[in-house]
């Protein structure tokens, strides 16, 4: 099999290396990322968007050998606390859009320790048989992985993992090209989750990336800055919510404002939130976990058997190594009417082991519950039925029975299983093919705009304006005014965060990023970084425009034009077509895009992106 040794300098400031792994030809090579790309995009999201735009022909089938899969690392990985992250960029098999998905743990830092100067690893082509990529202190080689095929994510990782050896791998869902399969790292505790990046990895017959890192790179004297930010993350009120409970706290917050989806997006609250909030999960809490070098430790380890908690349900001994996070609780729990914490924990663990996105998976399950009740699909699944939901999850991961169609996502399942019946289509709550995360937009109109304009389909991690309106009280959540500018600002700043490949929980804002980069000799200003974020956002938009996406696809699911039920203060609220179009017009105008959602020539010139001009 292919093998190559990459120069890994002992002292590192600006990263510049791109490694290409051609699975078809069994060749591995390295090259220098053009300085133009590093100046304009730095790393991560922006670099991935530029590479995908340049190197992928329009219209490529996402599951064909012609698609590419980029693993991306940030300039602070291995140096700064809260930045042990990696990104994955590809063309999504679920949506057909640009997709970038991120994950943490120890794997990213071990890659940096093994390949000190790497910005990206591009995986190309398709292997004839299952393989894995082994990275060991500057040496890369392809090895046979036939014996690993069929193992779940935890079983795969346990073949290799130690203190300095970590993995990123797929489970059966990725192998079977489930359209919302994940790439999992650190024994299935961290996931590059959205858009089906695991399915692309599976389509290439790449089972795992296994890295051993024993050589931490040296940089200029950063110890003082490292101590400063470690102390900040360990003590500041700004991130105290993540330290003191993490995303499980959000259940009570969204319930209070009517933004907790339940019964497949027909309601905005659940009857007894105390059955599913952080206090309920605390009955099984046995400890916390963290990514490499991060003092926040936002991961919760839940094991109801170990605590011998007095709980009921189909899975009283359930456990999960990290979580369940809010999105899992919302979509696998509240939205399916499964409100028993041990049952939600078991479903979360199954998703982790098989390697599936719990947001899309939860939507698929609640969709099936609704269309089964309506008589549109013949299945045994009923509202609140965790035992049958667990069987459905296994079927989806292996594409068995009805699971084969469900593995395509809700939009496609409505066509395959229900012949496109209008009620089945309405029950498939998605944008651009990507199922919505757990924030009901009728309780926060700004979230509707954020979802509709997100580059990878419905997403709360591109902009999270509900924090400042419904949850923060800074704007009227049911009006149209002021939302566009907030969404744009957050999209651009988050695009910088993901270009840095840093964690969104650790508040590395423009000023802090500038401080770090200049310590590493990047010589940038805050204005430069604003441009990097905006540039990255426009690059992903131009990729999507080239793939046929425009204003018609920046649309809201019909379900949200109907009044919300049981939504607390949002009860009876709906988003009219006129209200939504008003926000979208405002957004396009402020972005410097045409009324069809295409960046104008003037915008591209201002951002020095003329080479990305749409055809």
C-alpha cells in the first residue's frame, strides 16, 4: 500500500501543507497550499470552500469517486485551549450543497502532533477494498481494513486507541452510505455530524484515520497567552454555562419560550419538562469529559446502571459516553414524544455506535411516527415508543427493510414511501434536504431566517439569533425588524470560528483570534479577520449557486406557516410568507447579493474574490 513521509518541522508558526491521499491510485503526496488561499481564508471552512470550488466539477455525484473529502485543521490546534477540533468539508450526499462539519476530542491534536505543519488532508477517489489511513509522526500509509468493516465506531476505535493514538472512523451507517452518517472520533464520543460526511467516507471505502502523535510542535513563546486563555475558559462567566451544565441546560430555556419542538414540530413545549431536563439526566451523571487541553469539560458521562438510579423505561441501564447533548434530547426525545431519560440515552448511544447524526435521525423517527399514525406508511412505530425506535435505528444503519428508504432522509423518504403525498412532504421538516435542529422558529422568527440561509441546509451553528431575541429579550422575536443584520454578523463571525477550526463554546471572538494569530506571526488586523469570515460565507454561497441553489431553496417548511400549538408565549404564532420574504429581501440586500441570492460583482471585487465569479 501507499506510503509517504512528510517533512514536519520542529518549530511551526504558519501552517502550509496539504496532503493528498488518492485511494484509486493508492498514492499519497504533499504540496504547499497557495499563499493566496492562506491569506484570504487562513484555514478550515474558508480553505475547504475554496478547494472544493476549485477542484470539484459542477454536478458531481456526492457518493461517486469524483467527490472529495477534506479533513481540515486550524492554526491554533495543539497550541490554544479549546481548539482541539477538526473539520470535514465535502459535497453533501443528503443535500447536494457544500457541507462542513466539525468535531473535537483528542484526535485533532494527535494529528497536529504527528503532522505539525498540516492544514488539510484531501481524500480522493475510491479504494477497491476497505482501507484505513495510518499517520505516525510524519509518516502516512494506507493499510488494509477489511477486518474492520462491519464494526461499530467504538469497536473500531478500541482496536487502536491509546494515550497518543486516536481515530476518526465510520460505523455501519457510513459503510452503508446512510445519507446522514457521521465521522466519529475518540471511541465514538465526538462526531462530525451533519450532512452525511460519513457516507462520503464510506463511499470511498475508507474505514478510519488512525493517528499517533508523539511530537508536539514548537512555536514562538505562547505560554503566557496559553495560560491566560486557560484561566479564562476555566473561570469566566462568559462560558460558565458550558462548564456548569453544558447544552443540557437549554431544555429548560427553550421550554420556557415555546421553542422546544415536540410531536414532530407541531408543538413548542412538552407536558413535563422535568422528565427530560438536566435535573432528570443528573440521576445518571457519573462525570465529565473534555477535549484535549480544554478546561471547560462540557461533556457529560451518563450511566444509569452505575448510579443505580431509580428510573423506569425500556432501557433502565442505559449509558452514553458524552451527552446526550441538547440537540439529541430535543430531536430524539421531545420531538418523538419519548420523554424518559434512560430511553433517550439509549437511542443516543445507538446513534453514536452506528455513526448517525441524531438531529436528522430524530427527525426521521418523528416523521415516521406521524405518517404511520396518518396511515401513509405501514410500520409498528408509535409516538413515544423507544423500543421500536431502537429497532428502526438499527434498520436504518444497515439499510434493512424500511430503514433503506429512511436512510435517505425525510425529504426523500416522503417520495419513496409515500409517493410524495402532501401530508408526508409537510411532515418532512427540512430545508435544502437537511432536517432542522431543535429550535422552533415560530418562537423566534430570526431562527427561520438563519435556517433558510444557512449554507449546509437548516442549521443553528451558522447563526443562533434566538439567543438575543426569544431567549435574550433584545429584539421582538415575532417581528421582522433587525433580524437580518444579526444573522449576517453571526454567520460571518462563525465562519471565522470555523476557518480557525476552533470551538464555538470557547468565545474566540475577532479580538482574541487576532491576538493568537499575531502571536504565531500571521500579522493580521481585526478588519482582516472580518473579511476572512465574510469571504468564507460568500465562497460557500457561490459553490451552492453553481450547484443550482438560489432563492427558491432559501425557503421555510410549510409547517411553520401554520399556528404553533402548546407553545407557551409563542402559542398561536406562525410565520407568514410575507414576513419571511421581507426578512429574506433585507438579508440579501445587506449581504450585497442579488434578489435571487447571488453575490454581486461589486461584492466579489470588494472581497477580492473575482475568481469565484458565478458562471
